[in-house]
C-alpha cells in the first residue's frame, strides 16, 4: 500500500570475512586438524554474520536498519531548546546511500562547490526567481551556501500553492537567517543523526541546496503513530461519561479532523523556506523571538506533564494488583527504576519506542477480550452498563474537552517528521494513514470502556479492569506488564530534552566549549557529576509532582486543555494566518478563524474546569 518509488532503492554492500589462513597455502604440521577446524569455525561465523547483515538490510529502503535509524532520528525530534539541527553535506547523486560512508562529507571537509551566481532562489509558479541567497541555518562558517531565501513568492514540495507571504514574516525570515549566520552551531555532542544537505542542479543550470529526507512513508507513519499513541486514550471512556455519546463522539471526531488539518498546514508553513526544520522555527518567523521562547516553555510543560501522568498511571495500576505497597511507594519504585534508564544513550532508548505502540494497542485488544469473556455487568460487552446519549451532569462537559484532546498532542514534532521524509509530497497520504489508525484505536477505547463500566468508570479504564476478579488472571497480568512498559520506554525519552535544557542552563550544554584548564581530571569529574545530578534531579522532580498531583484524569484534562489545544490547533492556525495573510482564500480564512476562536474558548474553559475542585463541579 505504501511502497516507495523505484528510484529510492538503496544499494547495500554485505560484509564479507576472509579467513586469515586463506591468503597462503597452509603448511603441513601436526596441528593441521586443529587449524582446519578453526578455519571452519571462521567460515561458519562469516556466514552467520553475513546472514545477519543481509537480514537487517532486507527490504531496501524499509529495512530493519533504516527503520532503526528513522526511530532514532524521531526520538530526537521533541526538543525544547530553540536551536537548529546539525547538517552534513551529501553528494549530489540522485540518491543518498546510508551504507556508504563515502556519500557523506563530514564537517571540516571541503564544502560543496557552489557558485552564488548559479544558485537558484525559491521560484514562483511561473519559474521566476526572486530574491538573493542567504547562508542557511547551521551552515555559516562551513562554506555551504543555502539558496532557499524567502522571495516574494515560493514553491512548495507539499503541493502547488504559490503565494505572497506577509511582510512581517519576510522580515522575521531574514532575521532568522542572520541569527543563524551570527551564531553557527556545530553538531558536537548531538545524540541524533544530523540532517543531510544535498545540492541539486536543475535543467536551467541553477543549483539549489535542500535538506535530504531519509524516512520512507512507512517509517513516517510509524513515527507519527508513535507520537500520537499514548496513555491519553485510557482516559477517553471517562471523557465519554462527562460528555455523553452524542457530544463525546462529535468532540472526538472534531479533534481528529482539526488536528489532521493543522498538521497539514504546518507542512505548508514549513515550505516557505527549505531551511526551516522545527516547530520553534515556525514560531520565530511568524511572531519573532518571544514566540519561540514561549513555544519552548510549552514544550517543557507538555513533556513534564506527560512524564508525571505516566508515573501516576504506573503507581495506580500496580497498586490495584499488588496492594501490599501503597501508591506512594509504587511511585518511588517507578522513580528508582527510571533513574538508571535516564543515563542510557539515545540510540538504545529510541529502539524501545516501538514497545509503546505495541503496549497501547495490546491494552485495547485485551480490554475488548475481557469484555467479551465476562457475561454480565459491570465490565461486560455482552451485558453493557447503562450509558447516556447526553451527559447526566452538563457541568462536566468542559472536563471532556481536555481529556478528548490529550491523545492528539504530536504537533510539536510533525514539522521534523515532515522535513525528514524522502518524498514530502506523500506527507498527506502518511497523515491519512496515521489518523485513520489512531482515531480507530482511540474511538474503540472510548466506546468499549464506557460500554463496559458506564457510570462506574474511573480515571483510567485499566483501573476498572484490574478491579474485576472475573477476568482471566493472565490477561490482567499482561495489562500490568504493558502499563509498566509504557513509562519505562516513554519517560526516559521525554526526559532527554528536559535534561538537555537543564544542562544548558547550568553551562553543561554539548555545545559549550571547554577551555584549556577544564581538561584537568577534577574539572571533568565535576562536570560529569553535575550532569548525573541533573538527570537524577529531573526524575525526582517528576516523582514529586506525581505525589502532589495524583489524579490521572485531572493531569490529562489540564494537558489537553492548556497545552494540546494551544500547540496542536491554536498556534498552527496562528502561524498559517500570519505567514500567508490575505493570500488565503476567504472560505479557508473564515474556517481558520472559526477553528481558532472555538479552540481558544475550549482551551480556556477546559483549563479552568480542570483546576476546579470536584465538589464545586458537582454542585454546579
């Protein structure tokens, strides 16, 4: 269904091993039998190694190795530090071959041979060049010229749109490029793979530097699903109780359609300039430096809230099955388990991200099986609990706003995912597949959970499931295992940007140059100790916040209302309206303003309701 185009096939070179005895004939000796045996062992090991290499590289662009690289890049996307990713120059072949080291020029090597007079600016619809070149972000000082200056019109790989952008956006883009020229950032110490820059020569003889996407459509879909699928779906049955069937399903469909639309317009905004990579870049060119700082703060809060919710879920679920330890003790146990994981390199943590998708999907399947196995209510699909078309208490509807919105908080990394695509014009197709899968899973959880438990639904549906003794014990243990896996795999990844931010604030950032005196053993030991202390402190802060705010549903409602509405709907619409201004058609502009106003009202009301005591809401 999502096969890549033939020209994207990559060549691989299998590793071969030659026996050390094969270079010359073996001399006769008394140890001939032993040497022959060693030769056979080496031969078998060589065949085994070659088979392992071929297996990992089977599938071409969608091989296991390439999927692993894509996962690792995606794990680096949730960044809160406003900086540009590192770049390396790739050969100007039609395709980039990751297995061939010769296809990449490391930093410090001769730059691409670019003649500014031949460099092609972004083109308008008729192919007329506008503007002049400016060195792109992260490339100043490396001798690499970036031609993607914002002109009076632009062309996009996403579609066929070509429009004028607002003057304020043009000004911010110029300031953005100047800032990157003045403060080039080397890639030293970056955990993830650098983005590749490739020179393309057009038919008219002009040349253009573009960011080379490396992820295929299946890899993009997987990374997008991995961003969207999380523990937020466990609170959707409670959201249905607060809103009722009619309003609940309408709100869930509204959230899916609206966030899918804003994910698409983020790509359109990103194509204004090919050097833009991150969500923070869009904030900068739209509203300036302060918007980028606010965006970074929102990302910090979102990551912190997600980590706190995961610890709360872990403790609540383990306490139900093993009540010998209190919820507080289970929270401390979770913190102790997370401390060593916070020291693992990103390349190891990124591979575990697949476990998050498998765990969430498995939980939905197991809950469905439990509902079919049990013959009578509560907790049965064969004998559903009492539910309502409209909410029993209309005052609880605002609580459902944030709960329904919380599973869709992935827009902070969608720009990076789009920029990392090999074929950006297939972004819409990948979004379609991503949202079909995630909406189906979320909708299934919302419907199954409320049908099974009705008014008795708890903060997270798994808490209800684990309290029913009639369910197969094995399935309940599986749910606990999956719930334990999710924080173990998600929290260290979410903590990494927070740790990086804290290290930068303490002067320990990876791009901080060491002076000659700091090469002493004492200074190095101090820096390493302080870095370790920060990693432990971040975990401790998360556990303390989980102890102070132990209500899973309130955490998810607050995150959904205050953060997800803002990051996923309000800001993308604001970027789009600001960048393109009056060039947007009247109907689309009216739709954008309608969504912006409705989402802003929902965010404010939902945030206020999430902070109100339960007793006050019940009395309304």
